[in-house]
C-alpha cells in the first residue's frame, strides 16, 4: 500500500455540516462557526464589499410574515 499524500485522499473528511441559521452546508465542525451566516454569532455575517450576497439575504427575500402584517 502506498504511503503519503495519495493515501490521505481516500479518507473523506467532512469539514462542513448544515447550519441551523442559514440551512446551508457551511457550518465548520471543528471551528464551530458558519462560513455563510457567522452562526453562533449574534449578528448575521454581511459585508459591504459583497453587494450581491447582501441582496440575496436582505429583508424581502423570504416570507416576510411580520412585515406583511405591519404594511397592511
């Protein structure tokens, strides 16, 4: 059997699992942080240099259960 780098490839290591907040497979198990939503931090991860990502996650992209009640 070969030794070294090629033998490590066969070991499939799952680094990320599902995040509770964003429901994406971006929760790093060893770090215990989400790469997408910064869970378990209190505030959701968002940066001004990524305007497209902010557009995807901002208010109005989901169901807006409470806002529907407020607006009417």
